[in-house]
């Protein structure tokens, strides 16, 4: 994972988990203030998000472990699991990938990225934030450029859709060109194709068995790399379409 091998790091990387999610409370409270989240179940370890944010059925309870918003608990869990470093991103059900509202998606992901940076500041060596960018909207490349230039994140995290488009849609060309030129680490979390209207009240886990995609990837984490381009870590999910920037499977699993 980019940045883990930095000479300023104090903890040697032994097991690096690139598929770690957080749901910072500041973001959930902002959504609740807009009527897009119900936090009544936080103490029971669940949260309910509006379908336009989560992509799952209305009223479906989503898991909210304390470590998702308390980095101190996260670090203790990492110690218990023998994980030295984590790349932390928003879960796909907190990215509003189904929303056509560019302003809402942009603000949600900007707030989410800033909250992840603050979450990871608890231990900047072991916790590395991955920024969210509004895939499917013309602002995606500028958003990515700004956050990468800030030097505050390790890479980018995206879902397989955004703004009603697939990742290989022309609207995302500038984004993928930028990520390729910067040789950026990208966590791709493929999503289920079913919309909330077909899911009813069921919770569909965003983590599942990888199906055959238009371009490959398999197992729990598959890293696809093109020389001189972006590295794309594909985690379990449903079908997806990748642009040519991710050309071939290079490595599987988790490691330094």
C-alpha cells in the first residue's frame, strides 16, 4: 500500500488491510440533520440510512460497530487481529452512488473524506485514509486532484457506479487519466446491481462473492495494476466494469 513503507513510519508493516471501513459520527450526524439518517439504534450497533445514500431498502438496519466511529477501538481490534496498518474508507452504503444529486454527493464525500482524515489522525502511522470522489460527475477529477495534492490521504476509494454511470463511462475519463498519471492506489468496491426498489427491507451485504466481471478480479482482494498507472484493489462484490487503466490481475490477498 502506498505510503506504508515511508521512512518516517514508526510501525513496520506486517499485515496491511486495505479493505477497512469507517462511518465517522460527524458524517452520520450531518445526514441525520438532513433527514437522511436515523441514529436511534447507534447504541445497539445499527444505523438506518436513506435509500438514496445507502442503496438498500428503506428502513434496513446497517451494521455500525463502535470501531467504525471510534478509532481507539479500531486500533485495539487491529492489535488483536495482528494487523499493523489499515487503509480506511467510507463503506459503499455511505457513498450515495445511486444519487443523481451532484451537490449532495459532492458534499457527502467531501465531509466523509475530512472526517476520515480526522479519524485516522488518532494514529497517522497505522491508519491511512482513502478519499471518496464523486464518480460519475464532472467534478470527480478536480476533487481527486485537490485531495491528492493536499498529501493528506493514501489513495482513493470508489464504488463501481456513480451518478447513474459505470466506471468506464466517458464522464470518468479525466478521473482515470489523473489516477493513472499519479499512480494512485484505488480501492474499488463493486456494488450489487439491485436497486432499493427490488431489495425491499432486506439488508444486502456490500461484501460478497466476486462474480466474473468484464475485466477480471477475484478472491477477497485482487490488485490489478498497469505499469505506470493506477493500482486498483478490487474487493468482493457483484459485477462491475473497469476502464482499461486496470488491465490485469497482479496480486491477491493482504500484505505489506
